[in-house]
């Protein structure tokens, strides 16, 4: 497995943050963007906060990127070192053609493992959403000593949490035919399909900032990207098979756990949030009256809940 190498040669994000605050008088933390070589991949990530502060690692889902955390990061960075990478196949992370990368959740987790090692992140709280959940739970199972707490925002690990919206993908799991693959390409991997994921279950759909789903839809149109997403759709079945292993990790490790959930999510039902208590009786479950992309409508509530939860559990490196 290759080692991570930073592309940054200037001063650290933390020193830049302090300089901007001192010179400008503003108290809002500055978010910076970076790229680092990890596992043969050029990983793009956003960062903010003091380099010595406890780390919160934010893992996005489909079809998003670290851009989805643009409003959350500044709300956490006064107390934490916040790091949000783009997973391979998403956002602005670059996978060289010669890398012959396998787009599976096992590989995504392996790349993130090298990424965290390259940044010398030894301990971190995990925020997982959608695809970020099976990716992050793999990290947690492999290195439970590194994880100080988990916040799951519509990040599922239970069969009862899978909604009817998975039906066409389940059909693809059962029969990976060109016809079933094409159905997903035509009906999900387009602008309207992406917008629907952001606005379904939201009481005022027009309140969702259009730049979020517009960026995601534009990045989906890059040459070859839809095939990457279709490969990951198929491999999501491997996550469902791992649900018992994830649950075993929860029972044995009992990490401090907050499930904060958009209860109108058609993909990951609120029953999936409640199920975490079965294996972690001390888990906190909070349901929000919104859809899948809860940060688009409830970032203030989620940030406040996270800070209270992390402070109560004395998250440290």
C-alpha cells in the first residue's frame, strides 16, 4: 500500500487560520482546501481548525463530496480540527488512469486509511453519511482504538433501515444485467434524480441551495463517472452483507454514538437510526423533520447536537 505524500509546501492550515483571524478581527474559522497523494490517489480535502485540536473526520455520501460540509465545517472548527476528504470517484479527488483503481467500499476504506495515516491522524471522531457510513464503519472495525466517537447522519447499518427507494438497486444486485444497469443509469444518474435526493422529504424544497445538487449532477457527467457510480451501486450489496459485522463491532466497542437523522429519507429509514440502540443502548437518536441531505436544511441543529455530544464524551486525540 502506498504512502501518503502532502502536496502542501507552505505554512499549515492552522497557522494560516490564526493569521487571518488576527489580521482581520473575524472570529469565523477559515476553511482551506488541499490535495494529498494516498494509495496512488490524489485525494482532495477541506480542512479547518487548530492542528492540535481533537479531530473530526467527515465522510460524505452519494452523489456528493466534501462540498456538502461547507456550512458544517466552520461551525465545528473553533473547537476541533475538521477534515473532510472527497472519496475516490467523487468531488475533486483524482484517480490516475494507470492506477487501475477498483471502485468498491473495501477499497474506499483502504484509501482513507492511508489518507489518515499520511496526515498523521491517530485518533478521530467519525461523522458518516450515506456511503460514508459503510466506509467509516470499515475503518472503525479495522482500527477501533482510533475512533473516539461516531456521528451517523442517515448512515445505515441495519436491514430495517433500507427503504423502498433501494428496489431498483436491489434488482441490480440480484441480476447485474446490462438492462438493469441501464435502468439505474437513466433514472438515477441524472440531474432530476440528483435533485430529487436533495429535495424529497423537505417541507420547502426550494429552500435547498441549488448549487449543491447542481454541482453533484455536473460531476456525474464527467467521462466514465457514471460507470464508477454503477460499480459502487452493485458493490453496496457487500455493505449489507457486512451489517452483522458492523453490529458486532458496535456491541463490542460501544463507541459514543449519535444518530441524527432526516426522518423523511426514502433511502435510509428512521428505523435504521433507532436500531443502533439495539447494539449500543447508550446511543443518542435524534430525528429531524427533513430528508436525506439533512445538512442542507438543519445544519445549525446538527452542528449544535454534535458539539454537545462530543463535549459530553470528552473526545480527544
